[in-house]
């Protein structure tokens, strides 16, 4: 026979089981959502007239900011500002990436295209294709401080010390890389090429220029402009940039649909990684382990493991993704 104390204990046990998840379903562990690493990219969506902010670990778009015909994109070293050229409005939009909003616009001239930023984040150099100029913006005031005449300026690259910009001129009769002083925009040497440069990279005093209408990347001395060689790619190379450790140059072949890894000493292709249709731009993770490639024709972003030399994942980001930068 049960005494009063025993009945009381049974009642408490049953009550606790009912309130505290006593059935089998309630007791099973909850499956957590994957955690974000916090790594984020800013991607220009030419087909959507917008910038997308993308969580790279989850492969999701966190939000967008309207920018008409987004072209060049750079970010300040502290991650506080993103600069985006709006090709059809003649301006550069200045965006607060934390708030995901345009804070101001800087008029620069007709058809601004590629951008570069000095390593200290003080100046942005804008290639203004329609007006044939290189325009220097002071990021402390977000105002234009200098102009230089550069025929059909397409993109730019700032030197490691931030005192010079290499501006790609696609002038039909005289394609070249034009050296421009920063911030005065005083013209320096002109490095003649046999085809219009599309994108530029510098590594250890050597300049690499992908060429329009060619499978080649031109290789030049960054001081004298002397042509020292070339690298033949899979066709229609576009973006070109060094790896984080400086042991390789990366480019995308729009013909082959792949990321290509170049040995900068031998000037040969060391490897290639298929990424998708019409790859456009590259961003490299600070630790050098990963490259991110926009595939304009597939509307997605490919994540490339540079050690394994393979795509680890792909995810959609919006229509016609072109340029991208990583948030620090």
C-alpha cells in the first residue's frame, strides 16, 4: 500500500516529466542552424542594378543596395566605406556597408568604370571611360581632388606605396598603361601595349595586364614599362591578381570558364579550376586559402579551395554578378 510520502514523490515526478519535455520527441536534441563565420562579400549585380551583401559561409544574400549599372568596387582597409562606380549615372556611390545604404554620391564624369584604392585607403582612383580621364577622390572628404587625361580609361591599379596609379587605356589607336601620380594626377610614363588592357595586377615590381581580344596577359616591368614576357591563357582573360602570399597570379578565362593559376617566375599556367560560365572577377581571402569568383553567365559565386585547387561550393547571388570585394 502506498503511503502519502510515496504518492507525493510520484506526483512530483510525473508533473516534472510533463513540464520538462518528458516525451521522447521533446527529449531529442535540437538541430542547430549552421553558424556564420562572419565572412562577407560585396558583389555588384549588373543585371539587378544593385549591390548584394553576401554571407560567404552560409551562401546567402543578407541584403541589397540599389546602384544603377554597378561597375568598379573598392572598400577602405577598415571596411567603413564601399565605393562603387555607377557606369550610367556618371558618379561614384559611397556606401556604408554596416547600414547598407548610400551615404553620398561623387560626380566624376561620363561612364566611370574600374576603381582602385591606395593601401592606406586615403585615395580612390576612378577610370572615367567616357570622358577619357583618371579622377582622384579624397576619401576623407569624398570630393574630387584631381583629374588627368587618359584616353578611354578602363580601370586602374594603385602601386603598393600608394604614390602612383596604373591606368588602363583602351584607346583604339594607342592602347597603353598610363602612369598617374597620386594624388596630384600628374601624368608619368606611358607603357604601350598591342591591345587594350582589361585588368591590372602588380607583384614584386612586375605588372600583369590582361588584354582585350587576346588570350594573352602582358608582363611588364612596373618601373620602365618594358615588356618582359606574356602568359597565354585559356582565352579572354579578365581579372588578374596575386595570391595573398605572392606565390602565384590568378586570372579568369572567360572562354574556358575557369580560374587559372599562373607561376609568375616561369610565366606558365600551373593549374586551372573550372568555375562556371563567363567568370568575371576574383577576390582572395586574407589567409590565402580561398578565392571567390563571380560567374556572370551563371548568376552565382564559386568558392575555390586554392590548396586543393577545386571548387568547394557555389551559390546564387543575383543577376549578372561582376566585381566583388571582401569586407575586412
